[in-house]
């Protein structure tokens, strides 16, 4: 049997399904809108107390002036320095060696002692050299006696030859013998001088003033003139030299400054700040070290207090020129932006404006300004966190500058709703503090009630309190 489909019924069912689908979508959209509105309200409700608390903690509101510190540029002469690293070397170093062979019978210095030029440092056994000297002296005396006799004979022969009683040839021969003996006496004197010099070498003396090091040879040893070790090393500490290096880019600047006169050089201590000695530049190397691209220089220092020691590494600075009447501001006043350096200048009604500046040189404390500022300007030195171009500022005093604490300070409890600095928090923060205070008091009463008497049982055991 064939059945005819009911088209009207099917159409009604399709329309009902579509209505239910659209209704479900509308419900979802409505729930999403309500959820978003609820989340937005919850966020605003929770952020308002936090913002109030933030303003209470001292964050700057946009409509309030920014507290800053300011300074006025100074006009003064500014020295220009070139910094370098160098090593200290003794101005003169001598290894004291023996000039003759022999036994070392005495050492007459203490290790680390300051000695003067000519001081005796050691003695060698002089017996052999004394005998040689005495032999030379005796030989000269013998030849001098012979010379005196020959001169007497020459006088006789000359008188006989003058009266034709003697031969002139004999007189000439005697004259030649006298000249020969005179030359022999001179040779004897040279032998005496040589023996005397050799004898003096048995006393080892300091060739210069300085400080002796550690002894290399002990008393009683046989030492030789060919020994390379030597008896001791003497270094000259006053004055003392410092060798340091500068980049090759500074060659022309250093040469131009040295042509005008002697240049001053300072040596810093271990802290890198304190100048412990000041000297002068004495030499510039004639070539650049190709391995490092630096030029070596030599300076001489008086070293009056022996603060400089050979072999020590030091930081030095070379003064090449002085900038006359330069404009100087604190280094903290110079800020750096995307297009270069600038400073905040305080104008009328305490409104700041950013002005570009050109810095010639600067160090940890001062900066030399070539252009951009005048001596009458006031520049901001502290308080840049909330500062921008066109902001209004309130200028504080120098004693208001915050200083770092040596250690964290002890925290103290403040009154309800009030912080240590006297600023009140927002109502949300106040309510939170009160709630915590009440909760803490309740817990404290429950845990720290009156102490029970002796022999009484705790309340938790069911016994009554007295």
C-alpha cells in the first residue's frame, strides 16, 4: 500500500527545530554579555581600592607637580686627562757582582736596607792582592834608586866631556840609560796603580743609592768575577719610573701637548680614586706596538713615601690640556634619548623643557657642556621617574636627597588606616586592615588567655577554671 507523505507536518517540525536553535543561540549570547559585564564590574570594583592605595603610597598623580632637585651650571677651568694602565719600574737596577776572585769574608748589609752610593756591601780576602800591591811598590823603589845613581853618573860624564877629560859617547850612553830607567819607574807606578785598583775591588761597594734585595751569596763562599748571580740586586726607588700605554689615536694629542711644556702625570691608589703621587712625563716611545695598537710612555715620580713599588700595576692619568672657563653641570643632569643627550631645564612657573646639549667630556661627577645651556639655567639632577617635557615641578633642597640605608630598617606597626608617612590608605585598604586586626585579636584571646593556676587542668580536659 502506498502512503502519501504529510508535507505540512514535516514543515511544522522543521520550523520548530529552527526556532529552538535560534533560541539556544540567543541564550548563549545573552549569557556571554552578562558574563562580560560581570567581569568588567568585578575588575573595576577590585581595582578602585588598589588605585586609591597606590595614590596613598605616594605615586604621583598626573595633575600634581613632580618633586625634583636642581642645580645651576658652574663656570670653571676643567683639566683634560687621558687615562691609561701601566707598571712601576725602578729608575735604575744594578746587580752587584765581584770584580775579582776570592773568598767572601764579610757581608756588610741587611736585606731590604737602604744604602748610599759608595757604601761597602761585602769584603773579599785581600791577602793575595795586598802582596801584589806591595811587590809593585818595592819594584818602583828599586828602579828609583837605580835611576838616582844613573843621574849622578850622567852628571860626572857630562863634566868630563865638557873639559875633554872624558868621552862624549860615554856621556850620551849614560843619558840614554837614565831615560830608560825613568820609563821603567813610570811603568812601576802603573803597576802600583793597577795593584791598588785590584786591591780596592776586594771591597764590594754600592754603585748607586737605593734599596738592596735579598742576599744571593753567603759569607764564606768563593766568588768569581765571571759569576752571573752577583752578591745582591740594588733598585733605585727614589725617584721611580712608571711605564704606561695610551691608544694610538691619542698620539697627535700627546705630542702637541708635550711640545708646549712638561706634562703632569698622576698615579692612583688601589681604590682607583685617590691620587698617591704626581710626577712628570719624561719620555715617549718612537714607535707603536703593532700587537696592541698602543704607544708606550714613561713618567718619573719622586715616590717620597715609598708608595710605589717596582712591578706593581697602577692606573695613571696624563693631563694634556685645560679647558678655560668651561660650563660644568653634574653628570646626573645629562640624560640620553633616542636622538642624543639632553637636559631638563626649569623655566618660568617651574615648568621643565628638554633641551639638547653637547657634552665635551664627563666623568662620574661633572660633565662639560659645549652648547645647549647657559650659566643662568637651572637643570634637573634628580627625580626623572615621573618627569616629561612640559611637566610642572617643585624644587626641593639638597638635604632632601634620599640616601641609601646601611641595613633594612625595623618595621613598626602603624595606627589603623594610616601608614608611617602619615598618608591614609583607601577605604578598601582600611576595611581590610580592620578585618585582619579583629581576626588577630580573636585568635589571640583564644590562644593566650589567663595563665592557669598551679595544679589546674587545661580547659580542654573538661575541668573548670578556678
